[in-house]
């Protein structure tokens, strides 16, 4: 019995020591600090052999190995796109060898179109074009497909700084419409032959062709006449200018001679004035007859009748003069207010991508002619690129009227004075007519009272 009790006590001690060993506290886990993640973005210059070269806003050229990075791109990374690179590690003086790229996000570029004449084609896959008085040299594998003297449209992505194309990447290049195609297009415009004299309703340009893009060969002043030989279906007229076939927009021409219209109005006014003068003479004649008839009365009555006759004559004369003045006022009031007809204008909004000496190009690829346009004082050739602006230009042409930043005001001279002056002239004419009518009414009343 004692032996059994001792064995049980020994087993209990073994279990107790085992339990104590299991209840010891575990060793603390070792935690590793997460590496810092950085981000840099730039214009894609090249992508080859899993190496991505970008040009940053800080004027740095950086090349990353993106072999193990995740790529987010809708249509593949292309030169001229913007790439956002997320990486771990540090960049030292442009060296990215210690960086591990985690993710690359591709932002597709906005493409811009420039049109110009080919000046030269280089053996190094370059083509030089002239546009808006500037020369641009682009590198493209399609350079050999164009010829010197042809007109091309180049679509590029990236940045075009003045004439520097080092960061402008050609996406496509095509030859513009040839001369033969242009002639074929002209043939599609119908023309009705005429032989008539027309007059200009405003100072209007005379051009070598029926388009606002055609060369300007002269100006037809307002009121001057010219011989029209044809009316085109596209809204232009063919005219003889310096013994040559030239073209003027039909909306600026009229078949009515403005000088003849003024002469007719002047003749009518003179006729009315002469008629009034004749009536005045007839009235004076009647008055004299009446005066002679009353001379047989007494001296007192004669003096009275003569005085009354003088009064009547004066009244009729003043009435005639008033009516003449009224006629003149009506003539002046009905004189047409001739105004120069301005073509309608429209506006376009966009970001400025290029500024020339007399031109401005938006990110939609359209270049506007700034010659004669009013440009907001806050815009200049140095700071305009990259700004979002509003361009007001004539419809059916690219001739700008005004340019000002989005969110700002035109800060230009108002041109609404003509309409106000016309309104004031009409009001003054109506007042003059009313005064003349009142005078005639008072004269008639005095005459009836006498």
C-alpha cells in the first residue's frame, strides 16, 4: 500500500512539472517595418527591354526597370503618354538602380495636329515642315513616304515648345489634299454666269479664290461698284478685279446703287419744298386780293383789315415754314442708318499648345489667325502656352476677333455704340416731328380764332 501511494505521488509530480513547462510565455515576434513607397511622373520617351524612360517636370531623364511591376494601361504605353511610377528605394542624382518599381499607370496623351509644307526630308528619318512662319523637324519612320513641297498633316503627342520638337512624338502623318483633289472639289461648286454691276455694302476683301483661306488680292471699299460675272453656290461671287477673275463674299454685295437711293430721297424732299413754296405764294396772292377789296371801306376798317391780312399772311407763312421743317425732319429721320455688315462670330475653348507671331493653336488642333484680333492683356507669347482660353472668331474662317482666358473677361473696347447712336437718332427725329405737329396745331387754332 505504501508503495502504491508513493507511485501515485511520483506520477502527480511528473504531470505538475510538465504543466509548468507548457505555461511559459512565448517569445515575442520580430516585426519588420514596411519600406516607404514613392511616386514620380513624366513624359514617356521610350519603352524597350522592360526599361521605361521618362522626362519629368524637373527636367530629369529617368529610366526604370519595370519587369516585375504591375502595368495599368488601356491601349499600351506609347511615347508621348504620361507615366506614373510607384517605387520603393531612393533615386540618387538620376540613378534608379536602387529602386524597385511596384506599379506603372499609363495616362494616354492628348494628340495635336499641325499642318505645314514639307521643306526637307532627312536620311535620319526626319521631316522638316514650315507652318505659320516657323519650321519644325519631326522624327518619324514615315518620313520617306513624303516629298519636298507637299503639304502634310502631322498628329503628335507630347510637348511642342516653340520650334523645339524633342519632346513631340509623331503618332501619324498623312499628305494633305493635293492640288488635283482641290480642283475636283471646286468643280463640285456650281456657278451661275451673270453680267451685272454690284456695290459693296462694307469694306470687303477681294480674294484669289472663293474661300476665306485664299490669298487676299485687294479690298473693295464701301459704296464702290464692280462687275460681277458669276454667282457661286457656296455663297461667293466671281468678279472682275484688275482684269482678273477674283472672288468676294456675296453677303457684302448689293444690286442697288446706294448713291442713287440718296439722290431719289433728296429729289423728293426738294419737290415737297417747292410745292409748299408754291402754296405759300398762292396764299400771299389771295391775301393781297382780299386787301385790295377792303380798301373801299373806311380808313379805320382798312387799317384793321390790313392788319388782319398781315397777321393771316404771317401765320400762313410761318405754317408753311413749319411744314417745310417738318418735311426736312421726316427726311432726316427716314435716312437709312448704314452699318457695315459683320459676319457672325462663334467661340471655341481650349488649352493653348502653340503661339506664333500672328497665330495661336489650341489642343483641338485648330490654328487661329490673330492678325487684327484683340488679345487680353494678361496673355503673352511667354505665358499663354498651357492656359485655357476662349477664342472668338468669324464663322466659316479662322480669323480671330478676340482671345481671353477662361473665367476672365474680355477687357476689350465695347463696339455697341452704333446701335445706341441709331436709337438716339430715331428718338430725336420723333421729338422733332411731334414739336412740328404741335406748332401747326397752334397756328391753325390762332387762325380759326381770328
